[in-house]
C-alpha cells in the first residue's frame, strides 16, 4: 500500500480558487458593514444626545429656568477634546466622547447652519456630516438636503 504525504498540484489550485471566490464575495460585504456600523454609532450618539438635551431642559424648568443648555461641550476644536460634556456645570454624557478627525468619530467644528450655536462633524466613510445645535429650541440636527453622500448619511443617521 502506497502512502501519500502531500497534496497534488490540482488539489492546491482547486483550494486556492475556492478561497479566491469566497474572498471576492466576503470583502465587499465587510466594507458595507463598516459604513453601517459608523451610521449605527452616530445614530446612537445623536439619540442619546437629544435625550440628554431634553433631560437637561426638564431640570431647568423645574428650577424655573426657561432656556436650553447654552453649549454642548466645554472643549475646543481639534483632536483629543471632550465632546458632549455639557456647559461645565450641567453634564450631558457621563462619559464624554473624545474628538478625533477620522471616519466613525466626532469632532467639534464645521460649517454650521444659520442661527446655530455650535457645529459638530461626524465622518462616515470619509464623508463629513455636519450637525448643528440650536440653543433657542434645543435641536441637534444635520442638513438632510445636503448634496452627495452627506445628505444620504444625514438621513440614515436621523431616521
């Protein structure tokens, strides 16, 4: 009886082809998953922030103050700054977000909408989506009609 100690060239080629086909199917799926994860992260942050703004408003009403929180963050623009930590006296998030100018992260700054108090940018797949906080009515939103992917991502985040 003859024993085989190795694979034949045909078997190796067949395995490499199968692995190539699986990789061709899987890689585009993973790329889409990254964008969906970034959108889900931003959506959770926006919902939590809006809830925190309303919660802070309720606290102020109980104290007889009829205004929304003046600022969402005490930090400045740029990487490594604490975001959504409130106005220094009243906190919004128990653990603030730390800014980083990269995909899937928040940074303070951006071109804010007319009448806005502050602008924050969340980057989805290298596309900046600018959110504006309006102190007069406590809203935190982005431009759903922005051109290109920014408008599409804004809709996906705020729906």
